[in-house]
C-alpha cells in the first residue's frame, strides 16, 4: 500500500499487518498524548482509543499538537480523534471524553494490547499502572519537564518504585514549564517503544529509563537497581 511505502525495510508487510490489528490506549491528550496519537496513526496502528476529560486552554497552544485557536474550549480527546481520522481514515479511533479514575480504569483498559501513559500527575499514573497490571498489558511511560524528558516501558510484574516514588502529585514541571520540542521528542520515543512492544522487535526500554536532557544534549539510560 502506497500510504505505508516509506515504512518498508524498517517495517515489513507482516509488521504492517500486525499493527493494523493492534489496539492502543493513549491516556492523556496533552503535550505527549497528541503527538503519540498522530505518530501511531501515521505508522498504521489499526485502533486507537484516546482518553482525556479536559478541554483545550490558551496555555496549551505552546506545545499541544491538536490545540489551535479553533479548538480552544473543545474536548481534547474529541479533537484528537477528528484529526487522527483525517490523517489516516483506514484506522479506527475512539475518543473517551472522561478522566481515568478508579471506577472506570479497568473498563477503559479492557481489550487493548498496550497503554501509553501521557498523563501529568503521579496519582493518575499510578492508577493507570495498576490497571495495566491487572489487564496484563505493558505500559509505555513518558514524562516531561522543561528541557528534560523520560521514557520507560513497564510490563506486569516489573519494578516501578524508581518511577513513582515522589511524595508530590505533580512533578518539577510546575517550576520548569513544558516545551513543545521536549513533548514531541519524548512522544516520538514513546511511539517507537509502543511499536516495538507490539511487534516484539528491538531492545525495549524496560527495567530502565531513557533520560533526555535537551538543554545539554544528553540522552542516557538509567538502569533500575
């Protein structure tokens, strides 16, 4: 298919067919989730579910892909789904305009092959992690703060204390802000890790984090002890 012709050699025909049958859950559709949704749609993941109960605000314009002057005040999840289908009408995309919580988490994760953490607070991340554990699916974690970013892949049973150990519900991004290029960089790595998980290819960022320092131009792996 011409649409995916530039994927070839990196992704073969069998890979493409497998991706077309996969179901990916993206939780959070802000700085990270918007880019993740678009990248996975473009690479050919067949079914996306995008979860976010928030609406776009003016402060989102600096970094959130689907936030424009025309979408201000609109549902983030709904706007993302509309955009994704325009980009790739061959896929299916469901928008869930609700926040993940203890009551809906298991229902939302059911039937998906993998979940992507594009959230912005530790409480919700821990909730998503627990639901992914119960669902028996991997979770691709991502976080940003200013010029800094982090990505990790977590399978059921993996140690996570190094990622979710802060006493503060919000991270250092409250002081550093969040930048467009950091969000797109981290989301790109999250998308790559998601595809690798789905295809069982490559070396996953598992039991470690990819730590990204765009200010100093440093990317390194930090392994969990």
